[in-house]
C-alpha cells in the first residue's frame, strides 16, 4: 500500500498500478526515487535520463504522474513542461518538479507543474505529495471515463444508446459485406404498465427485457434506442430466416411474466426487421426501415413481426428512391433556381427577389419542393445543396449588378440543418468574394426555430454576418417563438410575415390583429416587414394601409426562371395599388445640396430602397418642390450659398411641421446644430463623408418613425 491511508474512496490497487515516470539526468537520483516508490508499493514506475524522450513516452504510455528534474542537458524541464502541456491540453496531468534551484519554483508552477520539491528532498514529504497528486489524477480520470460512458450507454440497462448503436452499425456495415439484419423491438402496452404500476416497476421491466434480449442473441449487438425500443444487429446471417428465428425467440422469451417485487407484468413485443444490403447499406436508413416495419407490426395487432418490404410501405420506398436520386442531383446539374419578385408597396417597384430551389428529376419532371426539401434536411444534403444555392445566387447577382440600373437584393433560405452546420459563414464569404458581389445585396432568410436551436451560437453567427454587410430576415414569422426578447437579441433587418396569416387577414380579426402588431413592432425595432403569400387585391390593400414595406406573392408574380424575371426588370413591371386601397403614401425624400455630384451620389444610393426622390440645389428650388409635392423627409446640406441648412429647415418647420428634417454636412458648427435641434427644426444630424449602409439604414428608420408619429391619416392626406 502506498505510504499511508487516507479517506479517499479509491481502491488501493488503483494506487499500486498508477503509471509514474521519473525524469532525471543523474542515475543515482533515479535509483533513489525508484527505490522509495517501490518500497511504498508503487509497481508502475518507469524512468528516463533523457528529457527529449519524455513527451513521446507520455504519448505512448499516458502516465498518471511525472516526477521531473528541471536542470538537464539537451532539454530543460521547462521545455518538457511546454511539450506536455500541448499534449495534455484541457486535461489534468500532475507533474512534480524536483530541483536544487528553489528560485525556479514560481516559474515552474506557472509553466504547468502541479507541485514543487527542493533538493535534497525529504522522502516522506515526497511520498505524501505524490499520493495526493495521484489521488486527484485518478479521481479526474475516473470521472472523465464515467462521463464518456454516460454519453454512450443507457444508464438504466447498461446497453449502448441510440447514438452509439448507429455508430457501431455504420462501422459494421462498412466493414462487413455479408448479409445482416436490424431488428427493432418495442414492448406492447409498456406505457400502461409504467403509468399504472409506477416508474420503478417500469424500469425493472426494461432491465429484465434487456437481459432476455442479450440471452436470445449473445453474439449480436443489442442497444436501447428509445423509451421501450431495443435494437438488435445480427451480422453475417445466412438469410432472412435467421432474423425470423430470432424474432420468434424474442416472442418466446416474453412468454414468462416480468417479476417486479410483488408486482407481475405480462407483455408482448412487436418487432420490425430490415435487411442489409437488400433494403439499404446506410445504417440510419436501415434503422428507419426497421422502424417502419415495426409500425406495421403494431398495426397488425401487436405480438407480431414484420419485414420491411416495398408492398408494406410504398412511401418509404419512394423516399429511398428520392434520396438516392437527390444524392446525384447536385452533381448532375438537376437543380435550378427560380426567383419570386419582392415589391416595395409604396412605389410598386421590384426591389428584390427570393431565390427558390427547384428539382428537375430526369424521367419524372419537376418534383414538388414539399417532397424533396424535407428530405434534403433529414439527410443533411441541404448543406452542400445550400452552398450551391448561395454560390449560384451570388453569381446571378454579379450579372444583374452589371446589367440592371437599380441594385437588387436577393434572399436565400437557410435551413435549420444548414444553419447548425459548421462552415456557413465561410461559404457565404467565399461566394461573395468569388463573384465580387456587395454583401448588402445578399439576404439570408432563417426560420425562428433554426435560430432558437442554439440561440447563443445563432446570435454570434448573425452578428458576424451583419458586420460583413449581409442582411438577415426572420422567415415565417409568427409560426414559432415570435418573442420580442429574441428579436432584440438577434441582429435582424427584416421580418417576413408567414402567408398563413395573410390568407385571411381581410376577414379574420385574429390574423388582422397579429399582422398589425408585427408591422408596428418591426418598425419600432427599425426592421422592414415583408408579407409573403399575397394573392389578391384585398390583401394588398389591407397591407398598404398598414404601411407594410414589401409584399411577395402570386398577386404580383409567381416564381420565375431567370430569363422571365429579367424580362420583368427590363419592362419595369410595377405593382399597381387597387382602387380603395387607401393609397399607402409614397415615401418621398427631398435632398437639398448645392453640389450636383453630391445630389447624384445620394440619389443613386437611396433610390434602390424604393423612395420617390426630389432634388434641389438651393433653397428656392426646395420650397418650390415642397409646395408641389407631399414630402416626408428632407436631407439637407448645411453650407449653401443662399442660406444655411439650419436656416432653411427653420422655415420648413414653420411651413411644413410634419416633415422630418435632417442635416448632412461635412461642416460642423456644434452650437448652430444644437440650437436647431433645441428649436425642433432638426430630426437628425449626419456627417460627410457618410457610410452608405449606415445612411440607408438610418433613412429607412426615419421613414418608419415618421409613420408611427404621424399615423396613417397623415400619410393618406399627404398622398
């Protein structure tokens, strides 16, 4: 037994067999230490006098403790500590440093040593320190190993859990070309037993069932994959009859009641069987097919077993065929994108589109997205296909940037599986860089549920993408969490109201109230709102009166191939508000600056957001335009020849008090600006040179604030 007992619950044999490495360039020192340790009962002691060997020795042996001299030729103890720390990153490795130079104590501890002893040393002290350090190491190792086991094995039965079974199944299928089978057994009526006799009895039944399964198939892999579902992997079988024989053995094993103390439970089992490679060579699909067969067995009246067959489940076979075809579709160029226009309600102009995936399957024509999109997500194929979509959209944006006068924003859907996968950010960066596309032209549409699967990670990813310039929209808003808390947490530009709430918005008070609330909430948070699924004039009229920013739907256009979409752009097809819509007022912006090139630059920048833009180079022209047109926002330079910007806006305030007035100038007279703000003449002040993205966002926020402050009636009168 090592030097002295303690209150530690670790068995003595753990200490006896602990692996210890003694490192010292003096053979005498090694001999002394080895003698002391062996006399204390340690049997796993090794040594080396060459410090250069330590890291490689530890890589091979994984010692529980290293006793290390600091002063050695070729490589000192500090270099050894550096190597061990790199090898044992995030692990606990006790290193006891021994040296005749006590002044190195602090440095050694900072370098990773767990304790320090000066030479000449006191043997009882060294043994005590070694035992204490080993105790921590062994407890740490035991806890770590127990955690790994809990992650892979079912705590109740001790069997592999679902994740480990799938891993083992994949390994076995990859390594074994001989036929095999997966049996999935479910206890009929277990829920009733668990609910009536209690969880303790239910747990006892599950443990006994696990034991009986192991006895029925001693050479098979048995796992608990669900609450009362157990999987059995039979390998290298002669044929399906061996799977049938095992199913019968399981049924016979259940003929005897389960004994649970004073309680007794009699249960049967339903069993589904899938064969490898006859049904599939994919482990996850094989287990899924066994589950399909299990459900058919239960439907047949319980205490039955069924093989997975085409006749049993045509849908499952169709799913398999679809998946098989999907795996080839990307490489074969069978996917295409169509674009559904998004229209600015106030101007009727097309301002963007949503890119939608379509699959032209050879010999079958176009497959419904409802059939293949969920399958892409389930299988994980959505990740490479989604990357293709992003790259294709960026390529198309590059083409349109050269041929279309007004920049278009195109949104792509990001599925939950795609958002959760690593590499999304890099995929976006690579596509933008490869095609030379401005990031603000690309938008990502992410569902609420995808964001909330890992909120912390989602917030971090979206923040980085927003910093890059990419726009972010919450898709299908209203169908998930719809929480103000998460909207404030995530850097979102746009909310898309799900079409389910648009369909009955004109005659369902509940849907109307929700749509009104979403628009008001989004605008208060400086977000745009897009209503999707707009299919008739009444819906459009309702949304226009509520100042919804954009609409998307069949009322304006179905999703179009690239050529037809470009034709609409060339013909400048616009959305006409139906009569009686209340006329959502055009968002009119008056820009006043005496420099023509500034007016040109601002007009080019801001017109892509769908504003009606008026320009003036002096105060006289500005007042003439104000007299002729309803204007909500004025963006004015400060230094002009005829009068200053603040003087002009003071007069505008008196004549047109509802306008929002903004100074944009490179000349900063703080007192003049502050006085104008205090008089109520200014809404905001921005400096030149401006940041394009920030200025666009601020102008959009100002318009939204305008409608909140002045209400719809003011807007309608202005129109």
